[in-house]
C-alpha cells in the first residue's frame, strides 16, 4: 500500500472507499463548480481507474462509481448538487455535468443532547428518515412522488451534517427491532386531513390506508392523487355489495383473543430485546469503516477547537468497551481514523485531502483530540430547519403513541419540549403510522373520569359514521394492536342524574355467557367526538373485568357475519382470527364473529376490491350507507 509524505496511508489507496476523497475535493473547491472531468482528475482513485475519461466505457464506469459515492455522502447528510454547464469549446463536444456541495441558504441549528436522549433520538431519527413527505408547506411536487407506488425509503437526503455528528453516540444506539419492523412495513406515505389537521400517514398498501381513513370519521385523503383514486374505487365497490347467502356447513371456529400486537413484538419484551441485541441496531446504525470515519469527520467539523479524549471518541463512535483490552483496541482504531483524516496525499493532482489540523503534541502527550481547519466543512455543521421540524414531529409522535415503553415515552416528551423551541410555529408536521395512532383527544378526559370515579356523557360515531350519545362509566383504557380502546360500564342508571337518564344505555342484547343483558361496551377512543365529566348521584360498584375477559366477552357477544370474495387465498383473510373459510365459486365464503360492527364496516370497505357480497343485511346496509356517505363528502369537497 502506498504511503503519504508523513508515512501515513492515503485513504484513497486500495480501500475502494472514495467518499472522503470526493468530499475533500469538493470542500476545497467550494463555491466553485467542478465538472465530472475535473473530479475524475483530482480524486486519485478515479484518475487511476478512469484516466482522462477517454472512452465511453471509462465515462460510464466513472459515472456509476461517482453516483454511488455521492449517494453514500447523501445518506450521511451531505448533499452534492449538480447542474449542466454552458457549452464550452474545451469540452470537445462533450457536455459534462458539474457539481458542488449543497449548503443551502438557511442557517444550521446546533443543539446539545444529553446521554439519556440518545435512545429516543435514535428512534426518532429512524422514523424521520423514513418519512418521504416534506414538512415544507408548498411541496406538492415532492408529495406527489410519495405516492402509493413510490417507496418511502430511502428519503431524499437533507443537506447538512448528519444528526449523529452533533449527537455523539447516536450511531451506536440500538433501535428496538419491533419499532424497525413497524416503520419498515409501512413503505408508502400520504397526506390525510383529520379534523382540519394534515397528517403525514405512513401505510403498507391502499387497503391499509383506506382502513386508517375509515377508522377516523371525517378524515379525507389530500394527496397523492393515486391514493385518493384508490380509496374512491373501494367506496364505489362497497356501495354495490350484494347480500351474501348465509347458509353454510356448521361453523366451528375456535375463539382466538387478539394479542396486543399480532405482527410485531411489543417494545421491551424479552423476545424483542433478544432480537435487538442480536441485530444490534437498525438500517441507519451503520458500522463499517468508512461510515465511522465519515461520522467522526462530521463530528469534528461541528466541534472545531473543542477537546475530546480518545477513549471518549472510541465509546461514542465504536461502542462501550467490555474491558480495558477492548478499550485499547477501540482507541487504536480511532487513532488510525485520525491519521487517515489528517493525511496529505503525495499526489500533486489532488486538490486537497487533509481535512484537519490536529494538535499533535496534545494528542501524543494526553490522548486528547482537538481539530481545526476543516476545509470549510464547518459550514455544514448543524441540522437544517426542515429536517429539524420532521425530527421534532417524530419525537412528538413517539411520545404519544404506543410504540415505545412508558419510560422512553416520558423522555420523548421532555425532548420534544426542548426541540419545539427551535421550530417555527406551524412548521412541525403531524405524523402517524397506520395501526399505531397517537393518543386520541379523548384520552385525557376518559383517563380523568376513571381516576375520579366519574361518569362520562359522550358522543361517539358508530360504524355508519352517525353520531350517538351515551352515559357510561369508563373502567379501563387499553391498547390493542397499536389502537387505543376504552372499556366502559353501561349499567349506570341508578347513579345517573335526572337530566342524563335519557342517555343511559338501553341495550337489551343478551350476553351469551350468562344470559343477562350486556353491561360492557368496548369503544375505540378515536371515535369519541365529545365528552363531559358527570358526577354520579351515588357510588358505582364496577365489577373487575380483566382486559383478556373483555376481549373474549366481545367475541362471544359478537355478530355472526359472512363475506364472499372474488379470489382465493387472499392474504388479508389469513389475518382474521377465528375465521372459517369455504370455497365459493371462483372465490371464498368467509364466516367470522364480529365483535365490533364499526370495525367490520371499515374492514369490508377497505378490502372492497375483492369482496362482492356481505351478510347479514344489517351490516350490509351499514357498509353501503358508510360508503355512500364518504363518497358524498368527497364530492362536496
């Protein structure tokens, strides 16, 4: 391997990792634009391989390698912009693109983070990078690209230093495997209007997005147009459902109580921790040699003149050592990285390869690194306002969704309060992942009613979208598959004030388990539109009902339903617990017990492209009514 004039290795030799050379060349040339030919001449690795780009094969090879290196830098938060230069006689008829670092006009925001922020910040960074819809208010073109047919990741990079460069140790933080699965499975994004607020919703497919909209009464899809059209196709199909033949062979479906999370592990459970430790990080927690050096270079650029011990840098950029021997090994690796980043190439063609001046006496005597003169890379230091707004939104979402354990949710709330001070009012976007909604607005008042033994006068929407009113006694709030539910006790007539007795439940449905009228209702919190605390006239003795029993009770007291599909072996049928399937022509007849009529209405509309008929007639009528109502609302808008 070739040696530089100082005896240290040139970082372009044999390693095949050209990103640092490219960054050095563009940094030293800024604000000038460099053509493809100039870059190829000045980056030693390119010049050795592709010479003067004399033939088409060499040009194609260079273009492929340079775009790969450019993407690598972009993933670290360093964007390289391009333009087509004016024709020049010196180009010999070839029109080469030109490039330079994209610095932007907005000032960067530099923040200090505490060690306890790191786990939450790493998770929020992963979520923010996975959302493709921009937080900028007028980005219709970009939003259009985030269609149902366009993957959300990788996101168009945000110029500026990577967040992990000003948040030391972020790159060594493991992200819960369950959180990664939830985010990665929702590959598309759309803007949805919910009660006048625009949410950037990440979803799995068009059926998934339709289910989200239908489970949020009054919600409409704003963009992209493909998602709007797909939703309307489902509404039209559902409005034409016929009545299914309910006859079938005896159904002996086993009762299956849904777990809190059917497809992903709950954050913090033993299996999740085991998988997390095995994986030791996420797709964005990179650990390769060049990634580490890029992050170290970015970090030192953001902290010029500051002093850091070698052991501190080793722990931040490699990980916490298990013993002294491992610490020495990590320190040696960081020392080698420092040598790499401060080596001057002995090649005269290079425009510049030395990123820093290091206080070598301080490093040799005390093991402390202090860097200056970073080729202007300090201009990139900090977070762009645009990305900070998305990061703030991600932290807020994690603080109010069931994706993180309670302790980390509390830390996320604290971090959000600090971040929001640096974001202009109205610039923080609202985020949501289908199936993992934020704490609904009614969460706090329902919680307060439970804590104060109060009754609740609530207005809520049913499966058709109609509003109903009822007086109940909330008993529990629980999360089922990322959705918030309230278990409410309805036998409150004896404790209801006179002016509220009209709203006491008159449900005469018989509980199959004990032959008595129903006294419990499980209601999705997002469906509660208005609620008011009511002081009971006397104390109510609410029987203790475990959540597992409530789920079982809901199933046992559900409605026997049937739907017919136009195809067989459809994936969404396999997710239905307790369903019994029989062949029916070219499709299948599915029998199941529905514990929530409103859920069944949303489910059938969301999958209407493959459902042709539904029974019983009461549910079919509800489905058709809801579909027609949604269509009329969309047309009026």
